[in-house]
């Protein structure tokens, strides 16, 4: 896990093309529109009202979170500071750096969350206990 903060995470405008007759198109390309090579893509949808997702951090993995349809909030936490982002445009992605706790909630009806990840699924990559996350962050600060 690294010492990144919530201020290392930001909204990135994705390439957007629009035609009155044909609609809109957004392009995502490895190491061009996202600052990492994409090794995994997954979708979160049909989230029941009041439910949340996430509730973990990644040790080394970068992610970009996109509201492909509808809206939801993403709260990022670096152990000291929390920031909440409303995602509601399919041409914007939230870059989440390693070592940041994240929670997704307030899903609108029909919302679809797409996550672009810098690595494949590896269970050991996840920190799923908040107290363990805080201990790791404090260990990094003191080393």
C-alpha cells in the first residue's frame, strides 16, 4: 500500500464525441484516457435502494469508476481526510489511487457503475477491514 491521499484522486474527463443525429460516444484507451493499462473491467448494477458497495481499499491497484448510467456517490478516505464525489456523467471517471478506502452509495434507480482496474482480481490485494486499513496507513506514516 502506498501513502496516497484523497487529493491524489480526481475526476478525469474522458474523450467525448457527439452527433445530433447519432448520439454520443465516449472513448477509453489504455494509458491515454486512463493513466494505467486496463486489465479488468466490471459492472455494478441493480443495487437495491439504500444499499452501498465498496467498503474496502486496494494495496497496489488503480481504478477508474464511471457512472455509465444514472448516478451514485463515491466516498474516498485516506485515513485522515474524506472526500465525496457525485458521479452522474458517463464521460467522466473518478481515478482512485492505491491505498484509498472507498464506499459507493446513493445509487439512483437503474444506475450502472463501470470500474476499470489496473489488475485482475486478486483477493490478497484487498483490505476489507477498516481498522486494518487505518493500521496500515499509520504504519506507512511512521516508517
